[in-house]
């Protein structure tokens, strides 16, 4: 899979965890049967999570690090008691203090889409409405002509995510669903409206009302959002347990996203971004 590396200004090929297995599941008849029977069911992800939290899973850490060339400079592998403990590890972060800098909420592959006047958007050639994703018509109507930012995390990414601005958490609710992979190979399944999700409504200082949606994915044990009433830009909002997943932001049209990200999204490429990296400027 090719993604855009904005630091080096070039396309790079990035292989994802269990890529051949995922291709089999979504592109072969036998694989699709397995998906329907059990693999997108929440109980399977819960069962995998039990193992990943056990001491037996510790043996998986070093092979995973080697396969994905993960930097281990800042911590000792032997300090982790399970694979899940390693997977949700924390690191020191740096986020721009300029209130007008719009920064990435996750280490991920980012795509940016315009919401049309009729509240539709086209994500990886799949048509969505905002209402389908957030599960609330009245809330969706507030983002006509707005922006949708999709931060897709792979298994080798840092799996903690941030608040995009300072403000207050007004409401949060969960939407039950399946657990398809969030990779492009599953785009036709409309995973952002079919998978389990957690929706947060934020009232922020510089961005106004923001909707932040965490999307569960295949073999993701849990979406873990912290219980807070207020937050500062760059504060950790939560984390995903084992597996890749996605965080989606809905914004009103008050952010100018950097040109290279807009350009690459139009070409069909996701853009590699780091957590806390500047990706735009707040206009008002």
C-alpha cells in the first residue's frame, strides 16, 4: 500500500500487520464466509483481548518490534507484563503551543474530505452521510459544508489519541456495531457507519463545536476514553487496545488544512502524520 510521506515529500510503500490474511478475508469467498460467521463479531475481539492481556502474550512483543522496526529507545521491553501493556505504552509528546496551529490528534494515516451541503461525503469511494457515522440527524446537520478528517491507525502506530483543542466535553455516547478492519480493502463495507463507535461532542475555544468519533476495528479489544469534563489542547483523550483503528473529526469550515494533505487526499493517497504534528491553521 502506498502512502504519502510528507516529511520526505514522496510516496512510500507501507506493509501492514497481517496484510495477506486481511486480503484473503475480504477478497476471497472463503474469507468472506469467515467474516460473516465470526470474525467481525465483538466476542472474538474480546477473546483475543483476554490473551493479549495475559502474561503468555509477552513473547509476542519482540517479534512485533522487529517486524515493524519500532524504536525502543525510551523504554525497556522487559518492563511490559503483556503484549497489551506494550501496545498501549505511553510516550512524551510535543504539541504546538500556538492556539492557531491545528495539530494531528494521532500518529496515523490522514485523509481529509469536504462535507457537502446535503451532508454527504465520499471516503475511499464509499458514500456516507454524516448522520450514518454519528448516529444523530440533528447533530449531523450542524456540519453542512464542513470538514471530515479521518485518522486511520495501523497496528504498529502509537495507539493513544488527543483532544484537538482546549474546551469541555458536552456529551458522549456509544453506537453498537460490527468490527470490520478499517483498511481500504474493506471500504465497500462502509465500516465507519457499521463498526462499533464512540461519539464525543466537544465545545472548544478555537474550533467551536467538534464531533470526535472513535471507530472500533477487527481485533480491537476496547476503545478506552478517559472520563473528563474539560481538557487542554494536546491532552490525551483515550487509547485503543490491540488492533488498528480510526478516529474521525467533524469540523465546521474554520480550518485551512495544509495543501499537501488536501492534494494527496484528492489523488487517493493517505498522508502519514505524527501525533501533535501541525497539519493546518485555524481561520477563526
